[in-house]
C-alpha cells in the first residue's frame, strides 16, 4: 500500500518543462502591459522569488494583474505544442497509478491547456483542480481530499515553488518540493517542505514509501 493515497501535482515546472517558455514571453508581456523589461541577470535573480516580490520588482500595478494573468493563460493555450513534458512525467504517473495512488493536478493553468500538453498521459490523471484563484491552492487541496475521501495525513502535494509548500502547510498535508523547476533549491529549503527531491526516482520512492526526516 502506498504511503500516500492522494498525490496532488503542480503542473508547470513540476511535470511540464514550461519555465523557459514562460521566461521567453515575459518581456513581450511587459511591453504589452506596461511593466518593466528585465535582462537575463535580473530574471535569474527573481527566479523562484515569492509572487509579491516579483510583482513589486517588475513594477506591475495590482489592477493590471487579472488582465496579465488572462493574457498569459491565453498565450499558454495557443503555445501548448511548444511546452514539453519532462521526459520522466508520463512513465512516473503511470507507475504511481499502478501502485494505487490517486493522481491529481492542482494548477493555475487551465485544464484544457494541461490536457493538451499531457497528451495521452492525461488519462493517468484522476482529477483536476485548475484555474487562477485569489485564495491560492489550499482550497483546491481541500476540495480534492473531500471529493476522493482521503484524509490529510494520506495526502501529499508536489510542486516546484515556495507557494506550493505554503499551500500544503495551510491544508495540513505533506509537501515534496522538486528542484528541477522554477525555484532555486535554497528558496525551497527556506520554505521547509516535508522533503526536497533532486531526481524523479527519489520523488516516486517518497510518494510510495513515505518521507524520511524533513530537511
């Protein structure tokens, strides 16, 4: 029996290698919406910082955020074919399902875009909680647990950003941070997840066997 019955994955940066595409359109979005254009050095400096710090650094007026988010989601939908899954993703999800894990995705991205990027692997995902939310991911985690009647201690959230760890803590569930996504490892360590992993095989082992000591 797996250590966690419900594994809730973030999508962008965790299952999909979307960071480079996102960074690639960042300055085009800046010109269109009137916030600061940045160079590669500043982009690297901002990598993995909390959203409010990035918004402040770029000089984005808060009233523009809904329009920027909507525009970004539209571009992601139009460019889904250019955003690849990480090579391990489909086989990883298949093995988890085979072991009896309920696989879900919670993301601010749209379900239709995620399913297009997943391709045939979308059939391996039991449930989706998608779309932007003013309240973050914690309510999405609670909703998934209620729908599948899984207790918090049997649930784990997997993501590549500090906000994924924070939302898991708010929902009272374990968190596994992956180091191959958007955030730097030191930023993930500062968020204090249940565990941090550097390789997909390590992630799979933790979901199936449970975590060791927290970092």
